[in-house]
C-alpha cells in the first residue's frame, strides 16, 4: 500500500556551542581540565588541560521537541561524541513514537555529527548534531487512497499462483 500523505524532513540543529570564549592572553598555568594532557602543541595558545575555551563550551538543543539539553550545559570534549550521539537518538525515538501515534511509518532517519577543532588548544571534539526524519502518514479516508488500494488489489491478484503444484 502506497501512502498518499507525506511529511517532509524534520531538521534539528540539536547541539550548537552557546558559549565558546577563547582564553585571554594570560599565560598562567591554571588547570581547568584536570583529565586532559598538559602538553602544549606548537602554535597553540594553551594545553588541553589549561584550555579556557574547552572548559566554557556549552551545548544547547535548538529544536522544538521535548528532549535533553534544553538548557545550556557543559560537555567535556572527550564525552561529546557519546553524549551528542545519545541526544540525537532521542530525536529518532521521538520520530518513531510520533509516527506510531498517527498511523505513520518512519521511512528514513539519519543522524549526522559535526566535528571541530578547538582554536585554543587544538583538541578535536563533536561540535553538534543534526537529525533528519521522513515519516509517511496513511490516510484511509482519502478517496485517492481508496482508489489506490483497489487498483493495487487488482494488480496483485493472482500474482503468486502455483499452476504446477
């Protein structure tokens, strides 16, 4: 059965850095990220352990759904991939439950993660994520849908007949 009604892609720019302030030119060795390396890479302002940008980076959900990270929160660069991936999975789960409630079917659900490199310390992290979903909705009351069902039944009738059985 081919549905008539179709909803387009729903895009979510789920995570985006809210506050990513670069450190001042002060070269004091304040340890802001104790678990990070204290080795300063050539051409960088600070080491990952002293990076003010990484310690102040916050993520916030930009969609209109009821999911995590509606209020800005800090995620460490090491955990950003797992946390952002988990958050985007919430959007996929919401699409499946929305489709189930309204007699629909999720045709496609894609998640893409954006990576970035901190300009201050050179550490790579996941900067954000986007979820796109496509949902087909079935409308049984639509006259075109009823005609489509009738034509499908005529087309497929007798298609799998075993004459030699």
